[in-house]
C-alpha cells in the first residue's frame, strides 16, 4: 500500500483515503465483528488498510461520561478520551496509516449547534472574578490541553500528521467565549491561535486544519477565512464536510468550490467528513441521519450506489489540484446492541445508531463494495 504524503497528494500522487474510526474501541467492547470482502473475520483497521485506507481520523474529548453531556445525553466514559485515542493511534500507526486528530474541546459532541465547555473547565472559569480573567484562562486551557495531548502522541511515536482545532466551527467554538459574531471574532481568533501554536510548539510539521461544514457554500467560507487571515491565525489546511444530503450539491460543484478556496487562500483542502447511504434505512427500519442522498437518486441508496458515488468522488478529487483526500463518516459504527450516537442520562441506555446505514460495512459487519473503490485507487 502506498502511503500518501500531503505533498504527493497535492501533486497528483495517492490521495489520503480513510475515515473516522473513533468509535472502534467502543464497538469492539460491545461485540462488533468485521469481515473482509472474502467473508473472513478480521480486525477492522486491517480491513481498511488492506483496501487502500492510509489515514484515520480520531476525535478527542476532554472528560466524557455521565453528567458531562448536553440535552440529556452523554458520551460513554473512557471512549474518545486521551487514553483511548492513544491506543487507536498506535493501532493505526502500526498499519502505516496517517493520523488526523480532532480536538473537540468539550466532553461531548460539538458542531455549529453545540460547543459546550468541558465541565471541569466551566467550573474553573466560574470561580474567576470577571469575563476578561475567564477568557484569558480559557485560552490557556486550550493551549495547555492541546500541547499535552500532542506531547503524549509524540511520546509514543504517533505524532498526528493533521490536527483540527475544533470540529465544524463555522459558528465558533467554546460558546459563548468563541462565538463567531462580528464583534467577537478577535476572541475566536485568539482561541484558534492558542490551539494552533500549541500544535506547532510540539510538531512544527503537523498541519493545522480549520474545519467548517457545508462544502460548496462559498460565501460562508470566504467570510470565515477572510477573518482568519485578517486576524493572523496560523493554519495550513481548509477542512470541509461534504454530505450530498445536507449540502444538496453534486460532486462537480463541490470540486469547483475546493479549487476556488485553495486558490483564494493558497491552502490545500481536506474533506473531513463525507457519507452516503448504502441502504435507505437503519437496521431497525427507521431513516438514519441522512434521510436521502441529496441530488442523487433514491436508487443509489444501495451498496453498489454507494460505491458508484465514491468512485466518482475519488476520481474528481484526483483531478482537482490541492484536494488532499477524504475522511469517511463513520465507517465502522455498524448496527451493534449497546452502541448509539450517545447514551441517555435518564436510563444509561444507548440512543439509536443513526449511521448504521452509511458505514462501509453492512449491518452484520461485512465489508461493502465501497472499499473496492478505495483499494482500486490506492493500490
């Protein structure tokens, strides 16, 4: 298998192809098994690696667990904390896969709707006398947390090649301190600079990603990254999420957008998230988080349709300068009792698994044809 460097991908070499495997430890704990294209049971990461995957994405929370979530839900304790991320990073590196590490700076999911402060951080800030003191301490916490995690990764020989400062932060991060309002942009930029400088203090070669949603939304990206440049944030890669369901855009339009953004900002682009249904509904018969596949016909919600979409996307990416590759969401979170998108506080039971019909393995863990497209490109 060829291991793509950022420079190779930029120059037409092997694309970075992989996915967010942050749930893998939890999946295995609850009895998930994975089978290769020949029907043989095998380690999930080995299957991905053997089928052209050369990078993994890992999400890092501060202190997940009961009482540390939001809206009556939490993420399981000891899953996606630093100890778990280190184990997964070592497993991936042993297979010669690159690592993209995403700092959520939270105990729970973050995106444009929610950027909840870690519980311990909030308690510490609440003890301080005024808003200025609280913000200054928050900036220190971002720097220290980022640096400590980077040092731990470096110490075990798994320094990430890419680091995302936050997750889908188009509306900011660490609300309310880092909200992306016009008046508050200097504070958001200060938090971004803290995270970025912490990464570079440990590993200058690691590439810092700033990740927004809605690939193809040119106005959103220009407004955001114009602010980033003006306020002197150091970053290396434009990260974007591309789901046909949410963006309602076809591949060609998204590639034109990627070209425009890379030209305007002289940065490479990495598709941080993408997903496509391989069957219309989850294992329980209900629709998943992607109700449909956007501009693509309902008939493509099939194993072959998913593979066709991926082949088209990879081919377009390979012919679009400065698009480094993609990270699929979520390739390994198959239908497994006890695992869902979160855990309910009321009964400590798993909520529904909303991505079991968009994975790269079927409901019983057998590898889907989408992996053939990965293997054909990178072998």
